């Protein structure tokens, strides 16, 4: 049951004005309106809204602030559960700002936008977060940036786009550059959803099939065989048949997964992997799952070798969810890296 709850946390998934916000530990959902946000594709998100939550206590010089980027479909609320229930990061030492990525249904997204919503990139998510931190929270630097899965892409993009803004970057189940296999499953998901929408399938049926496909990719065959007894398979299969999420809707799902599909940290450097890696000035810690079928580990291993940075390679059979299977070990390694 513990692993199932962690899995949910890691893969799912009253407006304030735009005056400067104070850094308070109240864990409540906050919003900031950052004005008209220009995307990387030169579209405009009008009255762009960014959601966030704060956990922990800031020290006197604000040198203990960590930005936590949400995973695909994740929310700042889900990050809060991960922190509270599993002490993933020590909030007695650090203040965590968990920011809802564009497209997640909390910040500006297709589901809460009255016009056609612009296509997103990972860089758009990062740039909007930079506006939140610098203009509204009045931070000119943070101690660290952390994120997993899609959050790891944001963390790596932060390291490339704003190399002196943070001292440390932690990216778990990361990818600086997607592989052809990654793009195959992403485009299969998009094609499946858009085709079923075209032929008027119900959102419930679409979500059920999409979640089943995600389960195929996010876990290894051995993991499924070990954790789903044959006699329990009908019950397991039925678990996919549920109402679609009211926050992370199918439209939001498509928006974020297309952003993932475009991600390449070297896109601003002529797609030169080595040049992009050179931009990273912060201390880097990559936590890699060797059995990951959702985010191929090869490019992360390559980046670790180029930078000579700290890395932890998990060799369990949990696939993209490897961190959940060794969470105590990962927590200890993260704590050590943050205090090193």
C-alpha cells in the first residue's frame, strides 16, 4: 500500500493580487498573476496565473530556499504530501517553494483558460517560475532546485537557462534529452487520446486506456508480475476504470505531454549536447533508474559523465518509479548532497 500511495504522488497527479508576496510557511495554495506571459513560441498567456505552496521556514538571509518543480500532472499539493508523509526533504532546515507548472490545472492551463491555450515548452514553465521568484517573491537566487520526471526536465532547464541562480540542482529519474523510444511512447499517447476524442469516445474510456498504457511503460514487467498476483489481476485491471481527474484534465494532459515531447536542454545551443552541458555551473546530482522505460537513462548518464557530477544509479526493477522503491536510500542521499 505504501508503494501504491507513493506511485500516486509521483506520477499523477481565492486569488492573491500581483503585489510582492511574503515568504510564509502556511502550506496554503497561493496564486500570483504574473501579467501577460510570452511563451517560447511567441504566443501570449493573458493574465497568466502561477500557483505555489510554501513548506518550512526561511532563514535570516534566505539562503535555505529550495524550488521544487512538479512532475507530469503533479501539483504543489502532491509535493506537500510527499514532504509531510515521507520527509522527502527536511523542512526544519530548508524552505521549499513548490510551484505548479503551467498546464497542470492549477496554474494557467487549457482547463482554466477561456481562449485557445498556447502550446507549452518546459522552458516556458521555467521562465514563468523565474518571474514568480524574482518579481513577486523578491528572490534573486535560491539554494537549490529539485524535480523528478518532468520536474527533472525543469530542474535541468533551470540549470541551463539561469546557471547562477542556484547553487545545487537535484534531478531524479531525469532526462536532459529524450530518446527515440521516449518519443515513440509519448507520440503514441498523444495519437491515442486525440484519435479517441475525434471519434467521440468518453473521457473515462480515454483516461482508462491512457493509464493502462502508462502502467505498461512506467513499470517493468518483473515489477508488475511481482506486485500483481495472477488471481488479483481482474481487480488490478478494474483499478484503471475510474473517472477522469477534474484538475489534470485530458486537455491539460495533452498540453504537458507535448511540452515533454519537445524537451531538449541543448535546443538553444544548436542541439549540441556538450555545449548545453557547459552552461551548467551549479553542483548537479542525478538520480537515475537503470530500468526506466519511460525516460531512457542514457542521456542522463552521459550528462553525469560529462559534468563529473554526483550520481546515484538505482538498479531495482521499479522502472520510472524506482525512487518509490528505495525512498529511504534516496532521501538520505539527497540530504547528504544538500548539506555537503
